[in-house]
C-alpha cells in the first residue's frame, strides 16, 4: 500500500488545455476518494500513471 500512498501524496499534473488530461484527472480524483462510490485505489494508481505518461504542456499534436 506504500506505493499507492506515494501516488496520492504526489498528485499527477494534467495539462489544463487538454481535455483528455482533465477527464483523466477528474476520474483520478473520484477513484482516490474513499467516500466516492467509484473508489478504487488500484485503478486510481493506473490512472495517475496514465496522466503522467500523457503528453503535456504544448506537446500535443
């Protein structure tokens, strides 16, 4: 669980101009929230990795 804790302490940084980044970030917020019906820490970790790997800040084509 330590690796999941690290992901939640260092949130992914989405590109605010990218719809995909924003959608993934909003999903991540839901998945990491224990009070949300979609709460799923493992999936939250996957989405955080996806956000971090997605091209950012003017690199979109």
